[in-house]
C-alpha cells in the first residue's frame, strides 16, 4: 500500500465512522469540494496539510490524519505542500540551491512552472501547484529575505521547456532577479563535462547556523537533518561552486543564451 493509499483508507474509515458522506465532509471542512474529497479517498489527489488538519477537527481523529500527512504522504508531495520544508525555507537566512535540470521553483516564471508541473507525470492539480509555487516566491520580497545562491547547469538554460518564448522570458527573469544584492546565480558551463553535480539537485538551508538539506527525486522529496549527511552534501555544494563560472561571466552567458531564444 502506498502512502497515498494508506491515507485514503484511514480518511474513508474515519468519515464513515462519523456517519458522514463525502459531500457532508466537504461542507464541514469548508474550502474543499466533494470531488476533492472523493479524489483523495481514491488516491488520485494529494491531501494538503490544511485539509488533513480540518478533517482531524471535524472527524475527532486526534490529529492522526495530519501526522500521516507529515510522516508518510509528504514524502511524495511537491515542495509547495511539504509543510516542514516550507517552514524551513521561509525562516532560512540562506538557501544554497543546485539544479542540473530545471530552474529552481523560487525563480520560475508562471509559464515555465506550468510547463514543468504539467509534464511532471505526478497526479497534481496543475493550477493548485502553480499558484502554490508562485506563492513560495514571496520570501524573496519579504523583510527577511534569505541569501539565495543558485548554481545551474548550462543545460537548464538551453533545454526548450515550453518553447522559445517561455525560455526567453525565463532567462530574462533570472537576469532581472540576479540584480538583487541577496541573489547570486552561477552557471556550470557545458565545457565542464562530467562532474559530481550530475547526481541530482538539492538545496541547503541555513537557519542561524543550523543546516538542513532538501533532496527531490521522481518519487519523493526528503528533508535531510542527519549531520553527517548534511556535511557530505555541503562539501558537494562547495565543489559545485568551484565548477561554476564567476558571477559576471555567468550573467554574460545567460544574456547570450537568452538571445538564442528570440
């Protein structure tokens, strides 16, 4: 049984024990439709943390659904719904992000995000997740902006995600964002050949000296807090920055590639 199937079974049993139909539960929790409840109960939609908490209150389940969401289902959720990572991301003093394949969510335009999410193959509601992804970006405009250092593989700039116009606008957005003093973007050029970063993306979050790492893959997203593992990924991060072009040269490369998408 997958985490989604396990959650779906527990929700369905709790609802039936309370004598409620799916429509009645949707009315009671407020903000969610009967079709959303039905899709969660059949494992076709991810239960958002807010939905699980409201169901716990309505069904008097003592917080078990919220705990299942955090402990089981969240491992298969996108970052936008991963409550633990959202809290870390929003309170971090620095975020060190490496991406060999895609522009990081915090720097994606709406069109780019919609293309990435829509072709992910995961059972997410595209509109919901695009809205959530763009909402995450508000941390870059708040009073306590984190230092954001991003290392991208040059392939990210050249992969035609959504077509030429989407890519042109996306790279211009990166160039606009990098004007901020708290944002650094560096590019690992194609000439680097094979290097350690090709193993996959990750983000290191610094919270007043305490560091944790978020690692995403095709099946799940995990928050890594085990100190030796964090130290290993932090060393990897330093090696990736050494492979990347300096800031000025990275900006020049982004501007050059943007012109190829016109």
